[in-house]
């Protein structure tokens, strides 16, 4: 016998996220009835992750499904929802969900105006678009936003995908997403630049040098209290302005890395000053070494 409350699921936009979320819901015994995908990569994901699921135009996906995953690029969510509303295919009681971190349910306003139930569910993880993601979803945080009457539906769907729902107000979604991007994507940028700097001076395996330090730093920072500065290390929190000036000179041939170093060192100095790790005089010396206005 099928579990109670099983839904017919449709996926509009079978990219790295949509196809995996569809597969996760299918594993929870929901029925994926249709998917849309324009690119060759999307159609390949449908074949691999959602075998046997028919490929349809978005209008057909909506007409076939009780739950529609609108997993198109962030900037297209509202336009696609509006276009489908214009075609008159949304229906009262139908669930429509997007997976954007930036947007709350306001991006689905045109669907909601037709009686659909809007959910915003964002998994706080990176996706490869392969079956490997299904295991990685276990225990991952999912930011959920929805009108109060249907919030339990969003939370239940996350639990069925083996995630941990974290409720975020619609108005807080941009701040939530900015924090994730700053804490994850920008770390990758910094490590990439640091690796390139080590390679420039002949270090053949930068990851071997950076790895233990980066892992320890991230683990320490994640274990610290929010906003605390006790785990900050390095020349900035020691007030070593001469060392910082030497770093700026060494990076003069790498303007992108130098720009990033200056911005992050300034931010670190601000944290160190506000947290009492350095005093005003040391702060002023660091700002001067960085070549920025105080």
C-alpha cells in the first residue's frame, strides 16, 4: 500500500537541484509524473535521476502535478510563475515550491493569486546534480518559508528528503542567503587565490600546505559563538602592521588577490578592534599598512 499523503510531483527545470530534489521525493514514495528540461544536460539528468519520467513542456508539468518544483534560475522564478498564471494552469490547493535561497514566497505571488500554496525551500548545500547528492542531503539544513497554514507541509517535505528544516521569514531570506554565500563561496575564492600564490613560488601541492590550516580555522570558527572573535588568528589580530605591509607588497603582482586580502584584512581588523583584541593605535597602523582610509 502507498503511504498516505503521497503527491504527484512535477519538476520544472531539471538542473542540478531540481532533478535531485525530485529524486529525493521519489525515494520518499511520492510519484514524479513529469519533468521539463531544455538543455541536453537537463534531459540527461532526467534520464539518470528520474528514469521513466516523461519530459513535458512546463504547462503540461503543472497540469499533471499536485506539487510543482519550480527549480529554474533565481531571476526566472517570478517570471515563470507569472507566465504559467497567464496560461491559467495553476489551480487552488496545488503546491508550488522553489529552491532559491534569495527569494521567499513572494516570487510565487502570481501562482498564489490563483490559489496555489507557495513554499520556499532552500537546501544549504552544494549540488553536483548526481545521485551522490542524495546521501549528502541527510542532515543538511533546509531554509523553509511559507504562509503559516502551510508551513508544516514545507517542514514535512524537508524531513521526507532527510533534511533538517530551519524556518526563515520571507523578509530575512536575502540576509540568510548573503551569509551562506559569504561564508561558503567567498571562502572558496580566498582558498583559490591562496593556492595560486603558493603555486607561484614553486609549491607543487598547495592543498597539502593549506589543508590542515584551513580545516582547523573553519572548525574553530564554526565552534565559536556567533560574532565572537576568540578564534581569530594571524598578524592582524596581533597588530603586526609591518607583516601586513609586507603581504601587500608581495601581492602587488596579483591585483585580484591583493584586493581581496585588503578587504578581508580590513574586516578582520574591524572585528579585532570591536572585540578588544587590538587597540585604536594598532588598528590605525594596520589601516595604514593596508593603504585604505580609516
